[in-house]
């Protein structure tokens, strides 16, 4: 049957349902939603499949306990194999764009140059992407936030950087009439965030697309070098993660996988496309993050206001060393209770001081050195994704450098005391104490590490021995009707927040696909 159009709960359509759209897009986040809108506008019959639920502003009650359970992968408990890195990633109609902090950057030119020179990626220059970035920036109201609109958490990062002579600038955000509630990570309660939930997905639906949610695609069935069908399970239960036993079958002419840098390679592996001699699930990059908290005499209230409005790339180019970029992180009570180090009275003190606390982070720019293979995505016995990311010595050294620099920044901004994410935390009250950070132990479990930027695992490139998809159209090297359109195709990390890079790449790719499909019939 053809899809009925609109947002459809898979649990309401009955078991054994078969859909026969022209294009099946798996995943409704940055890559899938933009692709769906453009292809539908060009006249293609599109079905988008999303494993998460369909939550809207009426559901976004600014409660962390509700949001983490409903809107995040594994209830915001997803982590690497050794539990050393917490992985924050969306799981809802609109994907991570519903819960991210709205920070937007175009792909830096040096990154595109590196991809061309080191990974053979052609046809993806700044000039190629520029009109597509412009189009998504207009649709999503992406604009630089005035410095005066920065909350104090971000302004302290700015002031501390400037006091040390470091570059720091306001960021661009995809918002419209933002009320600066600060609860972006729990879904925008006023629809100010221009996520895929309220922009490109409704654009696609208005032109006849269907978004089928609460349906997890378990595998693609491939015959004769083509995907012939996708098989999925309907999900239910209190968590929205329990298979109900109902099955969905999708037979489409073309398939786009846009499930993100962890779930996309996992789906290809479950579909039999992996193996020891393939690059699927390899070169996974995370922008792994460490951070500090600074205590100030005056209120900071890091849970209110635009969550990320200042960034510094002053440390992005460190010669042979791993580069870093610096940002502020909103910190609400529940996430603070899990992120702040210590036990007993030390942890209690940190929670009591939360209103006077600034949270600043250093993100490692991984994947640019030949000796940085990144992580891997493999499968658990259940078929679920398993991320392994052994942190190499060069990134541990970058963390040491980054924590020291963040401590300097907060001291320069007027902090009484700065605390690292070590367990037990290292306290810095003056420049003389910075040596404590240098002397600290850096190992799994000794310092908190996070990631909200997952990239790679289905890299683009011309050589099928080292890349999964072709650069020109993101088509799988050996499956002629299968494309991967999301951040998993990046050959390295970006050194900037990835959402706009995914938007722009998806916009460019969908344009190319329509042109190609139109010619081939």
C-alpha cells in the first residue's frame, strides 16, 4: 500500500503492514528530514521511518526526568563499551535536532580541504555547499546571537577568554522568537527552536510524505546488489522501546539511511553489509568532551538563557597536538546530579552551589592525524549498537591541556574556585594551583567524558576498501539503491557542532539525487 500521508503511529496500523513508497528514509533527524522535504517537493513519494515517538511542544514540560526518558537514546544512558564516555543522542521524531542546544556552524573550509586531500572527497567544496547552507539558514532562521543576549554562563566564558587574549565570538542559532528558557535539551516548549520537528518534516508532510514513528527498522534485505525491502518492528510499552510483536515491511525503489552515526552503521551491519574487510562501523568520532565548573559569588544560573551562545576556536590548531574548541554547557539539576563528581557531602555541596556555578567544556577535535583511528560501532548479541572508543594518549593530553586552559579562563573571569570533572575533583583557587591539573591522573573512570557529537562509521570516499559511500551522491559502493545521508559519512570530526553540516550536506545530496533519478527514470 502507499503510505497515507501525515504523522502516523506505527502501533495503529496493524501487524504485517506493507508499504510501497518510491523512497524510504530511515531516520527523521537532520539528514532524513531535509532529504524528505526536498525529495517530496521534487515530486517523489517518500516514507520516513522513525523509531522514537512523536512528541511536540505540549509534551515538552521542561522536566528532565520526562525528557531524558522520552527523547534520548537509551534514556540518556547510552555509553561506550567501557562506560568511559556518556553519549547524548536524540530518539524522537526530529531526532537530535529536538534536544540539541541550537548551535550552528558551516563546515570549516580547512576540514573540507582535509577531506579532499587525505580522503579523496571531491565535489564537496565550500562553493558547492554555499547555496545549500544559505537555503537551510533561511528556512531555519539561523543567525548570530547578539552578545548582549548571552546568559551569564556564556558571558563568563567570553570574558575569561578576552582577559587572556583568546578569541571568543557569539554563535549562530536556529531559533525564532526565542524566549531563552534554557531548556533546549528537553525540547522547546514554545516551538522557538527551528528543529526538524517543526520545519522540514512538516514541509515534507504538507507535500504528501508520511512519517511513520515508533517503528525500528531491524534490517535491510539485499538481493542482486539492491535493497528489496526493509523489515521493522513496532515499539511500545511505557518507554516506547519494547517490541510489540507487530511487523512492518517496506518495499521501496530507493532507500536512504539517516539514523545517525551510531544507528546507521549498526543497521548496515545487521543487514549483512559488514565484515572484517569492510569499513562499516569504523572511524567513529565523538568530539569527546571534558569540562570544569567555576563557582562565583554572584548568581550564574546556568540552566536559564540561550544554552550555547559563545564559542572559542583559539585552541583549534595546536600543531601536531589534538585541537580543542571551547563552549559553555547548560547544567540543570538532574544532569548536574550525574555530571558533578564526588559523593556525600562533596556532591551535596556542588548541588547547593549550582545557582552560582558556570559550566565550561573543551571538545577534542578527533580524527585528523593518521594515528587516530577513532572508535568502532559493532553489534551486541541483541543486534543493538555497541560503541567502542578507546581514548588514545594524544586525546588524554589534549584533555589535560583543555582543563588547565578552562581553569585559567574561569579564574580570569572571577571564579572563586574551579573544579574539574575528576573523581575526586581537583580544586583550583589560583594560578599556582594549575599544576594540580597537570599532575592529575587521566584514565577511564578517573575523569568524566561526554559526547553529544557522534560522527563517522559510514565514511564517504572513492575507495570501497576505506569508505562506505561515494562522495558525489552518498550511495553505498556496492548497493545501487542505498544511500547514507547523515553525520556518519564524515571521514573525520568537524571541529564545530555538526548539525548545520548535516543539513547542508543533505540539502546538496537530495538535490543531486533528484537530478540523477530524474535522468535515469
